[in-house]
């Protein structure tokens, strides 16, 4: 078997073991995935070069390449040669003293789409929090491109999101869309999700929202982890203090954390203010802070930045 196949197999086994450790006993598999699993693995034959006599003779048969030679000797890549660059790149994103695991092999697009669809089905049927399942109108799974390089994470759905099943569609969501467009991207280019996929219940209240509890976030966040692991964005943006708390366990305040790069699941994470905060505080200085965070995100992604964009929300 190829080393890529073995890496993918190991990653799949690890993922299933993680699910088992969390108490999951049944994993739904889409028909498309089952069909893909029944396909034989195509092995590539060794490259042969013609000998002087015209008879094909491989390099190994010629004796030019040792049996276990790596790429530096002209032989096939070794397992360490395949995995080392990914590990080195991942560790460049780590905080001091932190080691980040290397990324899994790229997923086949069809298998990725099937896995994401299966994850969505599980989330939509989730009743792990009975009080939330009984009060919600819909599960707000997430929206956007599953191949996005940029992913935004909020805290939980509000009334509008619970009604329509899509995150960030109220006034705060409309402002988030404007922020995304100001970078040169469209809402469909990124992925938007929440720590909690059900609206926090508000017993006895006809309106208003409440912050998700620690237990609620801990129960729901495995779905977000799977989303992140399938999408594999290059940058994460945490919107607001609750999102940062759910991801990093930090409760020191978004004011101190925003604008400072963190790392989450091996991915650069930028904490910033929630768009709702900007709706409450219209000061140009606060808008500028969020925009500076987005400029840092754009730079991290290697996106072009115009002088006009750099000057947004600056006085005079």
C-alpha cells in the first residue's frame, strides 16, 4: 500500500477511536462513501527505464539505487520524507512550547462532501441537550464553503438563526457579511459556524438571548471539531468572548485577547470582537480594532491588501 493510503487509514482509525472514547457507538455512512470504499486501491508500478539493449530494467535492478534509498539518493520518498515537511509546517504555527500534530492527508473531494453531509445529518438529529432540543426550532449547523481557507466561529444561534437555520443572519450577521466583503471575499467563500448549534433556551422569556453554559459548549463542540477537521481552513476567527472561551477556555476577556494570534487544532486563530459589539458601540476606534484584526487575517492568508483597505476606519 502507498504511504498516503496508510496515513489516511491511520487518520480514519484515530478518528473512529476518538468517537468511541466520546461514547459514540454508531456512525452513519452515506451511500456515496460506501461505494467509494468498495473501489479497489490502484497501485502504481515502479518506474522503469530502458537499458542499452532495449530491455526495461528498473533503477533498483541496475543497482544504482539502494533498496531502502530515499529521495536524496534518487529513490522513492520514505515515510519520514513524506510526513516531516507537514509536521515542520504545522509547528511553525505553534505557540512557544506547543507542538502541533501534522495534518492528515488531503481528502478526496467526494469522500469529504459525503463525510460532511453525514456529520450534518448527525448534528440535525442531535438530542444530547434535551432542554435545547425541546425548545429549538432548528439546528443551526453552519453555512459556507467546505473548502474555505477562512472560518468564522461565533457562540450560538439567536432567534433569527433559530427560525431560518443559518448562522449570522440577523443584524450582527449582516455586519459580519459586510466585514467579509470588505476583505474582498464573499460570504459563500468562507465558512461560518458556532460553538453551540442550538439556540440557548430562555424559559419564561418571549425574547432575548443568554450565554451558553460551559456544559452545553462542551457537549456540542465535538461537532465543530469535526467541521474544522474536514474543512481544514488556513485561518480561524473567533467572534467574541464566548467563542474564545469555548475554543480556548480563556475567560480573561476579549479586550485583552483580541488582535493576538493563538493556535487551535494546529490552525492560526484570531480572536476579535463580535459584530454585535460593534452594533452597540459605533465608535470609529472600535471598528478600526476589528478591521486591524481582519488585516492581520488577510496577511496570514496571503491576500492582496490595497492602500484603501489599510486606511479603513482611520481618522482623517
